[in-house]
């Protein structure tokens, strides 16, 4: 006999999240990026399209800080956006300009 719920609910199967679980940002390591993204959503009436770059920067922060597994941008639906430069290295355009200037 079942108490508190109908007997048919015993057949419901749950499934894990698509991307698995990940740690919460307890120390606020990506708080600034999160605030920028949420602010963008608020300014754009919860439309995410204009906020894709801010979203990508937030995800980059989470991946860099180990708050989620690093994944390829195309798998996250963001391969057509310019990646944020968090490595501190120059972009190819900057490096080619600096080498041509140093040769002069």
C-alpha cells in the first residue's frame, strides 16, 4: 500500500542533467562575469541573443577556475563568437604587428 502518493508514480524514472553536475561558485570567483551577464539579460528583456558574448565570458571564467569542465565552444553553441583573451598572450594580429615593427 502506498501512502502520500498515487501508486502510478513508482514508475517515473529520473534522468541526470545533460551536462552533469558542477560546483557552485561559493567564493565568487566569477561573480563579476555573472553580474554582467544577468545585467545584460535584464536590459534585453531576458533575450539571450544580445548577451551571448557576456555568457561566453562567464563560461570561460568558470572553465578557467575549474568550476566546470572545459568543453569546446561549438559544443556549447558559441563557436561563432570571438573568444575572450584570458591567457594574456597576444592575438595573431598583434603578434604580426609587433614582429614587423621589431624588424624595422
